[in-house]
C-alpha cells in the first residue's frame, strides 16, 4: 500500500479563497495558478515534478516588513488590525519561521474570526510543521465559512490522505469534483489519493479522465506514468511504452521538466535500454546543472556501464555542490573498490563516517575494502560496529553473513 507523505508545496491549482482582508497586499500562502501540481506527494516516486501551469499569475510585491513587537498588544478587533498580523504571518512563513507565523495568524484570527483566508494560511503553517490534525481543523473551518471553496476541500482531502484516512479523503475530492467538474487538477489529486489507497486501476481511469478534460495537462500524464510503473508486472522485462509515451508527452509540453527526464530514464533502465537512459540523464544535467539527484543517477548508471571515469566525474560534481553528500562519498568509494583501488575507497568511506559516524553502509563497505587488503581485524571491527547500529532484521542478517564469512 502506498502512502501519501504530506509536505507543504505549491497550493493546489484551483481557486484561491475569495475573501478580502483589509490591509493585505500579499497572496495567501500556498496560492497558485490553475494547473500546478497536487499538494501531497505520493510515495510512488521519491520526488514529484514541478509541472506546467496553464494560467500564470502576476507576482504581488511583498508587504512592508513588520514584526510582532511593532503591533499593539491589545489591538481593536478590526479587519485592519487583523491585516497587520496577517502580513507578519506571511513574512514569517516566507522565512520558514513557522512558530512566529502560527502566532501571527492566530492573533489575526482572534481579531477577525469569520475570515476564511486567515484559517487557510494557518492551515498552511500547520502543514509545514507536519501537524495534519491542525491543518484539517482549519481547512474544515474554511469549508464552514466558504462551502464552495474547492481548494479547501482538496487540501483537506490530501491532509486526510496523509493520515491514511482514504475514504474520507476521497469523499472530499469527490465533493471538489462536484464543485468544479471541468478542472483537471482535481481529478489528478483524486487519482493520486486513489493510488495511495492501493487502487491503481481506478487511479489510471481518473488520470485519463483529467486528460479527456484537458489533453495538454502535463501533471495527468506524469502521474499516470507513475501509476503504470507501480502497476508494472514483476516479470516484465521489456520497456513499458505506456510509461515512455506519457513521460514523453510531459517533456513535449515542458522541455525543461527535470523530473520527467529522471522518470523516463528510470523507465528505460527498467526495460534494459541504458543508452536511452543515459541520454535522458544527460539532458537533465543541461536543464538543471545543479541538480544533485541527476548526477547521482547518472553516476550510478555510468558505474553499471563500467565507465568509471565518467562515474567519478559525476560524483565529483556532486561533492562540489554538496561536500557532505554521503551518497556521493560512498558511491565514489565503490567505484575505487571496483577498480581495486582499496586505499582510495577506504579514504572515501572514512570521510563519510566523519560526517555521520552512524552511517552503516560506510562501515560495511570499508570492512570489505579492509578484507581485500587482508586487514582482518579492522574489517571485523567495522562489521561489529555496523551490526551494533543496525535496526532492521534484513540489515542485521546481511552484516552477520559478512561477519560469518570473515571468521570462517
């Protein structure tokens, strides 16, 4: 069963709350133009894409900088006073100072209890803090104050899905669809929740329905492709053309969509076409030359292809972008290990352990390098340390097997 891991991204591409607030010059938190990606991230793919919007919204200049201490401790309950706290909340949220934002929006609510926009923004803060209960409560208040607000129905549904309350989540999305039957983004959200609940077949139908409404709606192609991946038979070896075709549609609509290139590369790898995968990953580095995930995937692929120099170049690039990348250090160590350059491998594994002394994989890999150098005592010490740190039964079994092999 898939889970939706909720994290605050762009707000659902729908109608932002049509509520006025005197003195507010900024957009509400989470607002976005129609066509943006769904808010919750389904664990089909580690990262959801930033997909195209259909109607850009002109940016609004930020309000003048305010601070809580600049506001009266006991302001008169007016929309204008609430608006001051609202601005402070927006500014704090933009700085990721979530406690300050929460306090400011709560103060504003106390002054203007019937303003749905304030509850909406506080809900976004709760989401940023991982407080789904708080977010659901505030979205429910928005719905009570403004029953026709589609975005509130969708966001509450997503938050409920984050708690694995799929039946309630789908009811919220069904109601959102009844309010806006021609908005494809609502169908995409419903499809993702349906897939998270385990009903992949139904999710495919919903994504296809979104494309009937708007054949150029890239998120529907993307998430339908991921649903096809999730539904791929375990014994299927050939490339899944359905996945490739849908991701190609995303790329045609958005040539700079890195996540579509990454997903299509994965599909090519699953089908055994490493050359096509390498082409997509290289295109992705051109689109986003500072995307660590792209270099990581390409470096790993180059290692599989036994092009060690190219693999090292990619891991070196990662470490230039992030000198503390454990994955890059271990990956580089494995490349040196594969070339029997055990001293260099050990240097990289040790560097990773200096950053994270509890990184189990580094202990295991370094132990293997020590074993190749016939430094049995050092290898055993690393494996024993790894075994002491391991929590999962499978990890413990793997490490114990290494220990047994060395002690025979």
